[in-house]
C-alpha cells in the first residue's frame, strides 16, 4: 500500500480556463497533466471572488462542494438552478453544461473534483468524524481531504491538517482515522479505472 501526504503548499496554483480566477490543484492523474494534455481525474480548491460564468469542460464530470463562505447559486440555463450554500453540500454536473455562479454574500472557497468518465469511475462522499473510525479501502486510489478540523492516521504516524489530502494507492482492508479535538469533516474520493470500453 503506497501513500502520499499532500499539503496545500504542494499544490499548483493555476489560472481558470476562462481566465476569471485561479484554482489550487491539489492532485491530478497522471502526474503533471494539464488541461491541454487531459487527465483521468483532478481535485482542486478555488477561491470564488466574483460572480460570473464557469469554465466549460466538455467530456468531464464535475463535483463541487462548499468549503468556506456563504456560497453561490449556479444557473445551468435550461437545466435549472442549484444552490451551493450549505457547507459540504454537493453539486454534480456535466462539464459541458453552461453554468454561471452568483455569489450569495462575498467570496467563498469550493472543492472541485473533475473526472474523465471514459477513463475513470469516481465515488465521492462526506464524512463527519467525532471518534476514531476504520475507513474501508476499496478503490485503486483513495483520496481523503480534510475539509475542517484535523485528523491522524496512526498506522503511518501521520497528522493531517486542515485542507491536507491523503492519497492511498492499491489500498486493501481498512485504515484507522482519528479526528482531532472537536472532530473533523472529511471528503472521501474513491477512484477506479473505468470499465467502459
């Protein structure tokens, strides 16, 4: 079982595709992949400072979660509107849908998962930890992002601060995760090579 501890300082600050802001790329596969070369999956966090259109990512699936701030409303045109105003609430949509965000009250921070469904299958869920738990490792790649609080992984004597990510490859069995004082909110992402032909 291979693992990597990724801190925010390890990420790549990149301009939005439409030039409207920047995003902090936390992890991408394959390593070093860009929007131009394409990727199987990418997780990132963006500071949304102004209302405006979202970049288009044809062929990709997207998950957005609110990390900090009052959030925003997403307008998908004929596909309706969705609010991202509750911490760790999740919106999943196709990257080629036209989308425009309207901030509710000031800047906010989001978490973004993008996946190429032709190359990868993804599952995302949020966990609220108030006590030690055994986290099943069922995917080829598991990402554990600390959205709030802190957490420890005794097996590797590892401390995960807020906005840190643990990446585990070829995991089997389970992994003990212990929240810090006051608990922890985690985003769990499970990624497997797509079974689509």
